[in-house]
């Protein structure tokens, strides 16, 4: 029971009513009474340590936008007694602070024996602020979803009180998110700790002031000249310059801006939509930008497609934070608000109908943040208008004239008259008209707008990850035409109204033919210069969608399509794609530290200009990367380029440039590793052939100069070969054995001039060299442990090895590992805070530290079949390693560092070994987020394998067994899965 005395909150509320600042509202008055009860409980509590029992129940306020939730919550916070510590923050801002604290906690722990930092951070937040008042409580990030329970659980356990406002009720938080069932315990905890309060009413009070203000506060829609006039008036015609805006944890954001006339600490910022919303930016960047900017001029808003939900998510975050900070946003758009989000809103409407049973349709369900944005964007048009008090939208620009404009939602009558039902197969199956106009990548207008796979150019179906590939595709040797396995035409079958045709096509693999006896094919004409790319739509004659049962199979596939991806115009594009996309997938650390750049040019591409086989290898792996994802028509061309590269490689004289040959075998190694994980019936061990050749090329005579990239790749290949051995591949180990037998010596890449400048402070270079040496030592550990694992598995297969002998072997190797680590770990690694060189040194150390935990965890769990059944002597230590690996990867996600596929192996091992369900879920979620890393969907296969392991472990426990009875290597063999290098 609360006292009859009026609280400061009620007094302030009635004063505002009396002055006319607020209008009478029954729902708001009831909320004030409930908030006063919370204020009473906080006022009467002692100023000493609090407990859960003494803390009053918090409040979770949800309702429509503009109904006064945030205003009343701010009033509640500002009228709290002075002895009650409080913090009022936007939820995005709060989570950024949490991630920053996590980063500090992880960085300050040089040894793995640290506890889970989240409960500690939760108690720290309580010590600083007993009351947390959040605005816009909305969980859209999977990392946030997984840490909230431990973080807020510790805060509430310490006696904290939370008051939050949101547009969603608690049960709809993280709705349709990936593995949402693991988020449900937090929702239950939230509803227990906070009373759910629905604020009634639909009136948006923010719009009343705008209506009273007249034209000056309305939302304007103007042309391009009007937008430029507004920008010129704000800048007084002065030139804008580049400004650096500090973000967090040493990161900076560069924008085009100029100081305002009244306050030089505030900026007028100009940016394009692509720069702000299509780049890899997050809430931290937008928070820093809105804190610094008074006005943001945003140019280039357009119509969004379903595939661009990430852009929409970033745009929503930007607008939310701009409104929260009072930043004015001026937007130029090529479409009205309704048009900009029409496709997404329609998709959301259908999703809700399917969910309610009103529309029966089979769709691929999304997850994570994209699903949440999709479920919230249906109200986005009204949300834009609701925050119109804070920014001006200038829209309805005439789109620029283009030769082809697939974004147009309207079609002229002339175009409609030309449509027919003989377009792409996708449109025919959907029973809609195809406009028969194809874009640069061969999709018709309808498929392009809906981001569908268009079957216009796809005259065959390449089934990825299927054993049926061997039956559908045949070998293409020296004969440039497709070869049919038998003389009979394949039958055309019709099922459920859909046509499916099996076609014999090309399947090229190095082990399929005797490449040593194959003559090097004649080299085609050199492709055009990369700088003169000519994108032209494929002519209609190149691909016909009409099929005839009487036509021969070969004649149905045009010769141009059989060479798709190998034509001159295609070959000119491959180097660009390789440089921008594929390089960061096959050697991410080299790209990050620019080891692949010399004289402002990619070393691999410059070598390929003089070395034709390397050029074919680059084209092959570029086509493979695209073909395994959403362009299966490119697979045939990928095999052709591979065939030419490997054939030339086998007949190559020894006088060729060793560096170029090393690069060639490295690219082919990456190619074969990616292919080995596919369910193809051909030999899946051809990757080991390249390891043998690379082992010979890595032995460099004394005094020989080795380039930075080749030196780095020499160590990188060592890690890849060692990982293949640790995954139980008996054909692995050629490179690691050569390394161990030849004095464990490989060339070391020199430090770049820019790094020397950063490491110029006293002692910095010495610490960097120590951490660099430590990272190379972990590579040696990988090589030694890989050979030990292969030896143990072979011994157990051939003869019995006693339990004591196995355990003693593991203990001896563990002891050597720990002694070697302690002897080489820099003692000053924790004394670098505030130094500019912290990033380089800390990044090198963190890489080594992560690999050390992966090694130790593998040593205790996966050295030989069913190792964990031998005992749990390392269970406590393994739990710490699992937590460290998962938290380290999660911290990488804070910096949008999801390209490094070496994180996948650690996540998989930790997810399989941990006994904590929330850590298994976290590993699966982060692997889901990393699916773009690596070649040909490799991380997706890692995630699928981990899901299989987790399911089998659960089955064992349900039937009375133990999760330790599941061995992931043996399980992979049972299911015919080939794991060479995780994430590659």
C-alpha cells in the first residue's frame, strides 16, 4: 500500500496540467499513479545495499507511438529522490555501453581463467545506477538477445529496478528471431520483475504541435533542386570537408560535414543513403553521428526490396537515434514513403496472414534481426510521419533516366502489350506474365523486383550438395561439347504441375581424368581490359525458355550457355570479383593487414597477368564462389577454368616463377577444399595433392627473398593442413610433416612501413614481436597436435592402446603446451591501455589466445574417437575454454568482424563440447550470422553439422545415455560428411 502523500512525480504532473503543457488523459493519469508507487518504494528503501526482496517491482510500458510513454518515463526519472541513483538511456545506447564494457573485460584478461564477465557487469551497472529507465526497448540483435538474461539477471538480483518503454508487448520481443525459444526465459524473467502496463490511446501528441505550427513544421515533398537549395542555405554555399567522429573503442567514422554557425562543436552532415545505411555500420556509429550532428542531409533514399532488410534496419536505427538526440534529418528520395517500403510492407502483410492462417503458402522462414525488422516495418510509414517533427523529408524526385529501370513499379502500355506467357520458367510456374526483359545478370523484371532466382538463363539445374550430381553431369575433357552417358534421351517428367528435367552436363574434377596425359589446351584470346567492362544483356537467341521433347539434349543447351562464365566479357569481371570478394574469404587476415597489396595492386592479380594458369585458377574459384550460392549456371564455367589450370599445372616445367606457382597451388587448394565438402561421388581428396606441392615450394633456400604474401601464406597453409588433420582426415599432413621434419622453419613476412610508424614508441616494437612470435608458436602447436591426433587415430584403428597410455599421452602434451605458452606469453600485454599501438598488438595476441583455447579444447575432447568417455578430468577447464571462445567471437561481432572464417572452427568445437545449452545456442546463432564467410556456403555446413551433433547429444541424454557418447568426427563419417577445414 502506498502512502496518501503526493509524490514528486504526481506534483510535477499536476503542475504541467495546470500550465497547459499537458492535456487531461485518463490512461496517462493511471500510469502516473502506478509510477508513483514505484517511486514510493524507491524513496522508502534504505540508501545501503539492496536486495531482491526489498526492491520494488519495475514497470514495462508499451503502447502506440506518440502516446506519451517516453515523456512520462523521463518525468519519472527526473523526479526521483536525489539519493536514488538512476540512468535514463535509449536502449541502443545502453547496449553499446554493455558491449564496450565486455570488450574491456575481455581485453584485460590475459589468462583464460576469467569468469563470465556479464554478471559482473550487471552488478557494476547496479552499483552505478539502481534505477534503469530505458526508451525504445527493442531486441533486434541476436548478440543482445543472448546476453540479456545473464546481464539483467545479475542487475535484478542485486536489487535493481527497471522502467522501460516500448512499442511492443513483452511476448512479442525478438518475435520470429532465430532460436527465440532460448530468449523466452528472459521474457519470463522480465514479466516477473516488471509489471506489464499497456498505455491506451492512439493520439500522437507529437503531431499536434506540428499541426498548430502550420507549414513550417509539415513534411515536405520537393524535387532535387529544392533539396539542393535547402543544403546550400544551411551551408551558406561553403564547401564541406571530411570530419572524423569518434565512435567507441578506438573506432572512428569519417563523414562529409562542416561546423554550424552557432556552435562549432555541432556539424551539418551530408551523406548518401548508400554510405550510411548500406555500409557495415551499426547503432554505435549512428549514436556517435547523431550526438555530433545538428542536421543530417541524407540523399538517395529509394524503393527497398525484400533482400535489403538490413538496409531498412539500419535506416530505422538511424531515425530512432536521430529523434532521441534531437537531430534534424533532411532526406531526398526517389520514391514516396509508401512506395519506398511497399514491397516489404506487402511481404509483412502476407506473413501475418500466413501466421494467422488466412493465407496458406510455403515460405522460407528467416531469423534474427531481419525477421524482427520485417515484422516491425509494416508500421514504418506511420513511424516516419510520427518523427516528422524532427526531420524534413524531401521526396518524389523523378528517377534518373536509365537504359533499364527494373525498380519501376509501373510499366507503360507499350510494354504491357509486348508481354506474353512465354517468358522465364519462374514466371510461368508462378502463373504471372513475364516482361521478357533481362537485366545485366540475366533476370527478368519480375524476378529482379522480387529478388527471385530467374530460370530464364538457367537451362539446367545444378543440384548443390547432392549425390545426384554424379548422375547428372559427366566429364568434360578436351572435348568442348557436353558428353552424354548413354545414347538415350533423358525423360521429361511432370509432377504436381511443375516441369523438372534432368540434363547431362559438364563435371570436371582433377581426379576424374589423367591430367598428366592431357595436352594443354590452346589458350583463348586475351580478355578485354578490366577497366573497360561492358555489361550487356544476353541476347534472346542465347537462351530459349521453350523446350521441345523432340529436340536433342545437346541442341537444347546453346553453346554460349555451355561456356557461361568463360566468355571474354565474363573473364574481364572475374579479377574484380576476386579482389573485392573472394580474397577476403580465402585469406581474410592477409586482406585485413594488406599483405596482398604491393604497389597499390593485388599481388595475385599482378602475377596472374604473366602466368596464365593462375589466371584460370582465379576465374575458377571466383565462379565457384558465386555458383555454389545463387548462380548455379556458373558452375560449368568454373570447372572449365579449373580443368585448364590443373592441366597446365601438371605439364609445367620447373623453370617457372616459384612465387607464381605457389600462388597457383594455393588457389587450387582452396578450390578443392571447397569442393571436397560437397556430396560429390568423385574423389574428395585431391586437395592433399596441392599440399604436397606446396610443401616442396615452401622450402626456400637460405638467402632467398620471399614476398610478404607468400611468407604469410606459407604459415596459413600450415594452419589449414593442421586443421584438416585435427578434423580426422588421414590424407592430411603432408605440409605439416614437411614443416616438422625441416627444422620448423618457414619464411617470416617483414613488417610494413606503416606498422613500423605505429610501433615507433619505446617498447612497443618489442612487445609486438613477442606477440607475433607467440602467434607463430600456436601454428607450430597446431602442426604437432595434428600429427599426434592422426597417429593416435591410426594406432587405435590398427591395435589396442590402453586407457592409461592414452591419458598419459594427453597429459604430457598438455603440460608441454602450457609450459610453452607461459614461457612465451608477453608479461606486459595488460599494460598497453591508452597506447596507439594497442590495436595491432592486441589483435595479434587475441588471435593467438583464441587458437590456444581451440587447441586445448581439441586436446581434451577430440584427439581420438570417443575420447570424452575416458573421463572428465578436464571438464572444468574445458568449460572455461568454451566460454572464452564464444565470448571472443561475440566480441568480434561487436566490430562487425564476421569475415574471418577461422572463427568457425572454434565456435563449432565450443558448441559441441560445452554442457551449457545457452552456449550451444550462442554458437549456432553466431555461425548463422557468419554464413557469408568462407567459400560456397562453408560456414552453413559447419552450422548444420553442429545442429546434428546437438540433436544427437540430446537424444542420448533423453534415452538415459550421455552427451559424451557423441563423437563429431565419427558422426560425420556415418552421415557421409567431409570436413576438411571448418569454415572454408
